[in-house]
């Protein structure tokens, strides 16, 4: 009996040792990271032989820096930040787009009634070059307020919320604001109502990792896709994952992130050309080929195999 117990221990240890260690960064504590959180919650990474450590990094540009420095193997970062880095020569490639619609909202102090009322005031963003910064500047350009509104970087989502709470900023583009009940932010605009596609965040890797460890990257993409699917069918586990990684206790806030995840996360997470064009147009880089910064081969392979379709077939 002792022999078999010992054999079982060593077999288990050997199996654990076979898992490939991966550090994966995510730049948001909102819905765009929920698929990665859920994949961890349901053990999807381990299913593909990967021991994944998820770490929060406060903005997309910082995730890009971590990817280039080798501090993380892969990461969820603002699509515009990854594109900008690639156009500067960074050897990164996007293999997944989390959402191809701009699900953020423009929240303002209660006295702000119109976008034009922001003239002379300050809007907070996480960091310059982040998705919140990019979308903020697109709004300001649309309304002719590019040089009339001060844009201030705060650091991260929590810092933006704190600045709004303390009335240091008049507004912010974000998914939701973490403020207490004494603050009544006004929802001035849903960006999806502006009528354009927009890739919010991508999962990016270095091109070297794509060549060196294609099986690991493929496993990460499949695990993430399973995580998104599981959000639809395992609601209680999804709530626990959101509470843990978004560091929330307020069930209303947890449910808000959950609902955004269900509505906006792509079931087939391709990097779609139309959702990229709006970013390139804003950058003045219209016509740059998608393949410059994106590789849809792994998602397309899953689709051909019927992998995604099977995930959404009810038992």
C-alpha cells in the first residue's frame, strides 16, 4: 500500500512538473479581462499543459513594456497601444481581440449636461497611449474639443475613479466608475452609439514566442476561448472569478462586469480588420496591412475545427 501511495505521489509531482510556467499580464480590471480570469477559474490553462500566473498591470502601454522586457509571456493590452508599439518596430503580434465594439462609456460629473460642457475642464485617463486615452481623444476630435479639454493620466482604473470621486476630474472614459454612493456620475455617452467598430484589447505575444512555443500560445488561446464560453454557462463561477481578480465585494459591480462580459466579449475572438481601421485612421496610418501586427491563424484554425461551435452547444 505504501508503495502505491508513493507511486501516486511521484506520478502527481511529475505531472505537475510537466506544466509549462507562464506569466500572463492583464491591463484592465473590467470585462475585457474576464475571459482570462474565467479560464483560470475553470482550470482551462492546466488542461492545455500550462501553469498560468495572472498578474494585473495597470495599463496597456505598461503591458507592452512588460512583453518587450520579457517580464510576461503574454498579455491583454489596449489594441491601440500594441499597434503603436509594432509600428515603432516592436516584435509583437496580436492573436486575439477581446471585443470589436467600443464598450466604454463617457462618465461625467452631474453638472455636465453635454460634451461641449467639458470645454476648459479635465478628463482623466489611465495612461497616455491607453485605450481610455485613445477613445477620449477620438471623442474630443469628433466634437472639436481637442485643444479645449485637458487630458490627465492618472495611472490606472482605480486612480481614475478616485480622481472622479474627489472631483479632480470632470469626466472619464471607462467601463464603470468605482465610486461610493454619495457620488452620482452622469452617463453622458455610450461609445458604441458612435457607430464605429473598435478593437478594445488584444492578447499579444512576442513573435519569438510564437516561433519558439507555438503549442503554448495555441493552448493559451484555446483556454481563453473556453473561459469566455464558460462565462455564459457557469454564472456562479464567473461571479467568483470577477470578485477575485477585480477585487470586488459589491454584487452590483460584479454583475455589471459580468453582463458586459456576456454582451461584448467575442465568442470567436478574431482581430477583425474593420475594428482595426478606426484605430489606424485615428493614428493617420490608414492602409497598414493587418498582418503587420495581427495573426488570426490560431483563431481561424479553431473555427475550422469546430472548436468554438462545440463550446456553445448545450449538453
